């Protein structure tokens, strides 16, 4: 006959064994998933944001200037001040691609400040507006949307952007988190 103590001991050991097997299985799954995530690339949207920001910050301000700002206005020091940008990606073409290497064109918005030393953000030369980046060239080509003598800004935007990206470009700029990051990085670059 099985005593009560023997049954309780058997049941307890069975529970401990099942818990140990479950723990080992869950641990193995977690380790496999964490190891796999290191080898997978970041999502395409994050890659596009990073590439767009980096390209604009490394470009000479003359490559993406508009609204009357020129390189001579911002390059008054012996060393060129840093250009610090915040970006927003509206979309890219071809839209069906899944890797950064296959993207040909990025449609977005940029707000850049030329970080001259000790110059506060409110007084900085700024470059802003919808932008198109041609990723098929090295370095990527940068084209800003500007009005002409014959075409107003809104019409020029609609000429340059596909309709599905033109409408957001008329309404959206930088997300609050991107603006906060831009201001933080600008202040650091300007020595504030």
C-alpha cells in the first residue's frame, strides 16, 4: 500500500521535474531568440531614418540649402560647424522592397540646424522642408522642394512627390521625440 507521505513525495518530485523541463525549454527558446535577433538587421524604417539623417549631416549645407540660405552665411569660422538634422520619412520607392540596398528614392522631411559654437537654436541657420534623396548615386543625391517664380510651393511639392507622400508632406513634420533628439544633439554640437 502507498502511504500518504510516499504519494506526496512522488507528486512533489513529479512537479519539480516538470517545472525543471519547462524552465529549460523556456530558457532555450529565449536564448535562441536573443541570439537570432543580433544577426537580423534593424527594421527598414529605422535604417532609412539613419541613412537620411547621416547623409544630410555629412553633406555640405549647400547641397540641401533653400529659402535663401547659402554656404557663405554659415561657414564663417575656420572650421565648418556641424550640421545637425532631424528627419521624418514619408515613404520610399520601390515601395515593395525590404532591404535598404534596394531602395532607390526616399521621400521625407528634414530640419537641420548649423551648430555654430555657442549659438542657441533660436538663432541658428536652419534648413528645413520636404526632401527627396536619390539613393542610386554615391553619395546620395539631395533635392529639396522649392517654389519657383512660376510655381508656388504646394504645387511644386505635388510635382515632385508621388501623391501618397505629398499629402503627408503637407501636414507632417518631425515627431516630438525626433525634435527633442535634434535639439539635444544640436545643443551638444554647439557647446551649449
